[in-house]
C-alpha cells in the first residue's frame, strides 16, 4: 500500500504528525500508523486546558492488535481535542490527516519543532522499516 506523507506536516519517529498554524499545533497519527494498528477501538486524550510535554505521553490509542502511547511533539496547552474521534475512534482511519486529528495545542516554544522530521525524512524511515 502506498501511504500519503503530506508535505505541510512534520513527523515524529513514533508516527505522530504535527501541523503548525501560527502558534497552534494540530497533532494526529500518520496514515502508516493507522495501517499498522489495524482496527482502532479506543482513544484516550487529555482534557482541554491540560499541559502536554514534548516527548512525553499525552494519551493512548488502542486497536485489536495493540495499545500504543501517543507522544507530544511540543510543549504546550491543549486548546481543543477531537471528541468525535474519542466517541468513534475507528473513524481516524477514514481521514487521519483531516477529520481524524486528535489535539490542538497552543505551543510554548516554536523551537520545539526544530528536530521533527520532514515528510521526506519520515517516508524514508517508514519505508526502511
């Protein structure tokens, strides 16, 4: 299967993506991660107002195959979470880069994103696995 790696996103090696618009980061999981997980059955996310820390777990995603931690690419405060995906986590697979986003975070330091991967770097990592 050929996966999409949108160029306007940055990626972590743990398969989260981040899209930065001003100081707001939209965080989700890549199409590759969705494929590897299989049928997603449960999603746990922090509440609005909670702090997230770069490199630390902010929640978990569970499929019929595995439970995976979700890692934050930034330090910041949750300003919105996608409750629709909590209620129907299987829908993340339908549009992981659009309607399937997980969190919106107000970023404390834009420099947090200096060490995330470009789409090309992430694609090379995934295809090397």
